[in-house]
């Protein structure tokens, strides 16, 4: 075998060099059909190779540092972010990195801090991580496994879980089982001892280097027995203390690791057992798969995530009164608490128990109730969550105390992001008056674009683009476009192949799970998609209105136009000729539009215009950097070929109503499930965050002292949908 722990052959390093250069060449090329898919596959193949053979991570890190230094010299910014993320993930997968390579890596990252945003922010973040890894080798791997698999310890209390929601409107029902099998294929047993053995083995190899003999240690760990928990807690404590104290005494640190190493080898039981199967591969995170059928399903899963946390993890946030109150919860009351509602037998038994016997009943006429807590009904989830989360009397938790992280991954198209925007708005509205969920849970959102559309074969088969928001995210982040948008097109094909060959092979396909793991671990920089609210007023005597939100587009259509539109064009031998215009045919209605034009200064006054149109399309136009420049593009449809074309306009907000006795239909985010008929008028405006209007502490928090001027009016109160990418955009 050419690769060894101390070094690798030149053939392996040359192969890694060609792999990295293939990825970089694909970044430099112009986008072509199928190229994005190849780019993502090259990255996945490289990391999968390192994951199967961690010893080649050292030459890979060396190659990546050279390419980063070169990209900095020639100012090739298109390569910097992909190289930074690839380098960080290679370090996370590695087992042992020499000290000189750590120093060279840190110097390279420090030189990139002088670049503009977002390059400097990502480089600075990774420079801090590499410095911490240099001080305590294995700390990044240890923290990652502990958080993703909720391993109990006293120092590192972060817990993460990945929730994958697929839209049934995009995925056929026949493929859902295959997708579920692919997503939940890793570690079906979920035994915490497996992950603890991996942490111990990886930490010893990273900290002791060549002094650690891998095979005997792995064999000893598998047969360690009850001492596994003790050694795991010791190693976690040593690395966390090392991170806090810094590299003050390197000899003492290695001596403590060496002692634990010898204790594990000595305490191992049954030394005659065969070789162990303990691995150092970075395990996939805990992932749950859900078919997103109900609108409140994300909220329910987040509540379950909080309520299923053991009570000992919340004890740090409870005061003495809370602990006393919780100590009596073992006695459950199911009655109303009123004496008259109790049966005679139960009332007599309680009286006997509380007063010491029948001889004492005459001397006491009071009714004594045993200490207990009334258990709420199972359906009252809000009450359960308030009891589990409110902790210190409803006090505010700091960011560090929010030790739960829920990573929401949605798979679908623009319709799916519209549903996610609605869910976020609903959560913010529920949390506006009482901070319950967001007080304990950090909510991170991810999006994997998938569509069931097939490429049109000709112009007549041209269909509506269902991935416009994915295109915007890809334009903001090239690495996202390569690794997420490009590979998302393969998910349905792989699910179909898995569904066909499911009976032939029992080995799960880990491709989708690897993509989800890489995406949720590396992309921590959100791109903020603007959310717009629409107030829909219906025709008739009733004043019934509906308030909805959309994130992609709003389509306004008159049903009477559809039959005429279908016969408007007559195609003969590739040419288009219009039929004779009939004055009695309906070509649209007169609508009144009140809008405020979008401008950089944000000082435009409202304008009014009236026109005849057969429909409108309001598309959301996100701004690349400044949230206040978000706007909507309003385009008009005119089916009358004799009238000149009407230009579109950009507006911040708009109010549209029909001046005739007609109604129109509204469809949000291209989703037939969000279609509203018999609409008389609509009002479109940026969606405001419900939290700003209900939180009483907002004005006091942002003000010039007591009684001073409130600064809340200067805050941006709009609500956006943060989708995590690899570089993000500054707001």
C-alpha cells in the first residue's frame, strides 16, 4: 500500500493535484448543459475518497494551501471560496496534520483577511478554527460528532438535528420510499457508544500522531466495556480545557492523552478477540425524513425536538423554585381539583390519608390535597412547550444558551420555498407575543432545488421555469450552483434507479446523504430572499379578506381571457399570424394601480395609473446586497395585438383593483394550492416581521436611555427568508 501514516507517495499527491485542478477548471469555464452536475460530482468524489482513506488528507491539505496561495497572488476570487471550504472539510476529515502544515495554513488564511467581504469573513472564521485545531488536535471532529449525535457530556452542550422535508407536489409518491431509505441509511442502530469510540480513536490519533498504534487501540476500544464512558468524558474535558487555556503546556497535554491511551489498552477485555471494526470516518449527522403534507408539520417537528430533550440538559436553566416545582411532578392529578367532583370513595381515602386515620377526622374539617401538578391534555402542545422551555420564569436566553440547532432542509422548487416562507411567517407570528421556540432553538434553513420538469424539446413545449429562486441563489454563490443546484437535478434520477434496483441490492446509496451532510456542515452564510405580503379582497357584500405571503411571484389572471388566449395565435409553417380582431371579444379589464416606485433614495411618492390589461405578473426582484432595495417587477399582459406594448415597472408596494364589475384569479408562487378566485383587489407590500409589532421590549432596547427617543423606527422591520449558502450576502 503506497499511502502510509507518515507520508504518501508522489503518485497519490499528483493524483490529488489533478483532482483539485479539475474542480478549479470547471469553475473557470462558462456554464454549459450538464457542466454544473459534473462540478458537484468532482467535489463529492474527492471528499468521498478522503473519507474512505483519511491518510491522504495531509497531501490534499498541502495541495489546497498551494492553490490558495496562488489564487491570492493572481487575485482569482472565483477560486477562493471553493478552496476555503474544501480545505476546511479536508481538515475535518483528517486524522493527523503536521505542525508545520498548520502554521503554513494559518499564515495563508491570515493573508486572505485583507480581501473584501465575503472572502475576508469566511477566511477569518476558518483561521480561528484552524488555530483552535492546531492547539487541540481533533477538537473540530469531536465537537461535530457530539453535536450531531447528542452525546452527553458536561462541557460541550450543543445539539443539532437535520430535518429533511420533501414536497409531494414535486416528488412522485412511488419514489418517496426510495428517498427515505437514502436519507436515513446511515447508522440505523444509533448506538451512542459507536460514536464515542470514534471520538476517542480520532482524538488519540490526532493528538499523539505516530505514537498512537491504531489497530491495538481500535481493538481495545471495541472491548473496553463500562470504562468507555469514563474515558470519553475525560478526553472531552481535556480537549475543551486545552482550547480554553491555549497551548501553554504542550508536554502536560500529551502526557494526559498518553495516560488515557495506556489505560484504554490496559483495561480492554478479552484481548484474544479478532481485529476491530472501529473507524475514524466522520459519521453522517442525525437526519429525519418527512413528506411535507401539512402546513404546520415543521412547527410540530421543532416542538418535538425541544420536548424530547432529556430534563438533565435543561437543569442548568432552572432556578431552585423551578426544581422544587419539578420535584413533585411524579404525582399526577387527573381530577378538576374541586371537592364536589370527587367520588365518595376517593374523597374518603384522601381524607383518611391526609388526616392520619378515622380517629382524627372529627378534629379537622379542612380538605388537604397531596402535592401534585395537573397534567395537561396531550393535545395542549403549547402548554407542554411552555413548561419545558420557559425555564427561568420566562427570562431571555443568551445566544450561547440556545444549545439546540434545527437544520431545516427543504427539497422542491419555487412552490416549496413559498410554503417555507409561509411557515417562517407563521412561526414568527406565534413567537411574537411569547418567545418559546426561538428562545431555545437556532433555526437554520437550507434549500435543495429539485423539479419534476423535463426539458422541452421545442419552443411549443416551453414551460414555466419552476427554479427561478434557485437560479438567483446560484448567481449569488457559484459554489452553491455547482454542488447543490447542479446535483439537485440528479436526485429524482437516482431515486428512480434506487427504486428499480431496490430488490437487487441491499446496500444503501449514500450520495444524497453525503450531499446533505456537506451542505448543512459547510454552508453557514445565508442569502436573504425578500418575502412580500398580499392582502386579498374578494367580491361581494362580505368584507372577507385573506392575508398571504409569497417569495417568487404573484400571477393575476382574468378567467374570461383564457378561451380567447388559446386561439389567439395560428401557427403555419413556423410563422405566427394573428386572427382578425373582434371588438366584441374580451381582451381585459380596466384596473387601477397605486404604486410606489423603487429607488435607491427611497423617497419616491405614490403614483396612480389606470390601464386595460388581461393579466399581471408580479415577480420578486431581490437586491444583491442591500435589503432596502428589494422590489417587485410588475409586467402587464395585453391580448389585443392592435395596442402598443405596455412597459413593465418596478415598485416597492402596489395596490391593484378592478374598476369594472369583474373579478380575477390570483396564484402565488406558481402553486395551484395557493389559488384564489373571485378577487376584487389586492395590496402587495414588503412583509413586516410580526415580532417587531408585539414585542414590548423592542422600544426599550433601542432607545437613548429612559424616556429618550426610540430608535426602533430606524430598524429594518421587513421579514426575509434566510437560505444558507456557501458565501451568503450581506444585509
